[in-house]
């Protein structure tokens, strides 16, 4: 034991505390099936309920219960078909080995995806943990990909099969997929079948699993508006991380609007100079390339949008001083209610022939910047 001195009413009083006293946690968790009635409808739900260890010999730790409770455990989104075992095997990270069988074109992407999987597993464990070498159980992971496709489109096969089978000494994980993107989804699912166990202070994996999975929808996306509110590259990356964990595949990037034009267009550099909120709130061509690569390995395709023919304004103010006339009209005109649907107003000046040359350059640069591109969003507002 150790002691500290407390200041009580102006006097120092010793207070003894036991730093090394063992912490006995009396609670465990048990998976129970419950019938829930709502609006005259009854559904069967599976819940982990806290119980006393001494009274429930089959109770487990909270993470063990969540991994194995019900037909799907914590798998999300729910796979097409799941056979989920009810037991787990304990192991330490040093006992994981892996191999990949894929075309050479896919190898680097698959290696990066496996590293993301490893990083996800590392986040499950406390920073101060010291692994117990007495756990000798091994986890062997094999990933098989047959197709050379490395860029996502609406025809991409994103399906995969995942099996986990265990013996006394080894848990074998096998992922089969037609494309890299299916294999990436399989690794994401595998990370949901592994978690940390507080009581044993080690990792655990569901011992026996058979999953067949494919997306219900080919477009599973979100729209991100960085024209009305600038969003930095690190935040966009976190958004892509969240999409990857939920197996979403399309980031619709609404880059421009009447509020701002923060994108670098090399053939028309004044677009960004006049259109950005500030010199630091911009997206350079190198930023776009970095995000495309970051998204690719996480199974996400970036779909860019250049809003037109309305919802344009800031960024086009340089036209007259460059001898091109007014490229836009009604920019920030008031009262806005009589001019546009929402402020600030602005639309392309369709009567100005030189505007089409500028428009052509913007489209060409954006198409080149966002390669490989299979969809481009032209806006179409008003």
C-alpha cells in the first residue's frame, strides 16, 4: 500500500490507499431472446443482459456476448447470409498470420486494405496492455481475389464469401472474392468478428462462421457539401473511414455552389482565387489525388459535382476585368426571394458566348483531375 497527505482544515492528514488491490468485477453478460410487442406486432430481439457471475455459469464478458448474441452478433450492415457460431477463441496479435492470393495488379491495394484491417484491430485494445504469451492459439487469414479490377464502378462485383473454422490450436479465416472491393468488404466484416476481452486481457474471434454477402444496392453513398461550409482534408478522410466501415461506396462530393468555388482549376486559376473563402480553405489538385487514392483502398469512389447552370456566382467575378464580360448574372442580388430559390443568388450568363469557353475548361480539368471517372454530376439546379 501507499499513502498520500490530505489537507484537512489546515492540517496535513495521512490517507492510506491500496494501489495494488485486486479489482473483482462481479458482473457478466448473458444473451437472451426477448419478445417485444409494439403496435400489436411482436418481434424477437436478442439482447445482452447483465447478470451476476456467481449465478450464471454460462455468462461471458460484454464483448463476447455482443459478438455471439443472436443470428448476426454485431455485424453491420447485416450480410446476405450468416451462420454465426456461439463460441470464441482467445489470441494475441502476434499469433496472426496472413497470406493473399491475387493478381499482381491488385497486390498493393490488398496489402493496404489488410493494413487498415490490422489498424482497426489495434484500436480495440487499451494502450497500456501487455500481451500474455501463454495464449498460443493462432489465427490464419487467407484472402483470395480473382479479378484484376482496381477501380470501382456500377458494374463492380462487390460480393464475398467468408468462412471461419477452428480447431484446438488454430482458427482459419478464408475470404473469397471476385474483386478487390469484395475482399475489402470481407476484411471489414472480419474486423467485426474480433474484439478485445477485458477479463482475459486478450483478443477474441468468433470460432465458427459462414458468411455469404453482396450489396443490395449498387449505389450506397452520402453527399458531402464543401461549398457552403469548407471541410478540411482530414475531416473528409474521417468521413471516408466511416463510409468504409459501413460498406458505403459513393462519396458524392458537392464541391461548388454560389457560395464558393474552392477547387483548383489549372487552366482557370482565378476560379479558386476569387471563389475560395480564404487562401487556406482550398482543394488543390494534389489534395484531390490524395483523396481518390485514400478512398479507393477503402472501397469508395468519389463522384464530383460542379453545380450549374444556377447555384454559381463566387469564383466567376474576374470575367469582366479579363475582357470576357459577365460570366454570371444576379450574383448575391437582393432581395433574393424574388430572384432565386435560396441565397446567395447567381447563375451562368447563358447569353455570353465566352462563358462556354470557361465552362469547357472547368469540365476538362475536373474530368482529368478525378480519373478514373465513371460518373460526373452536372448539378442541374433551376
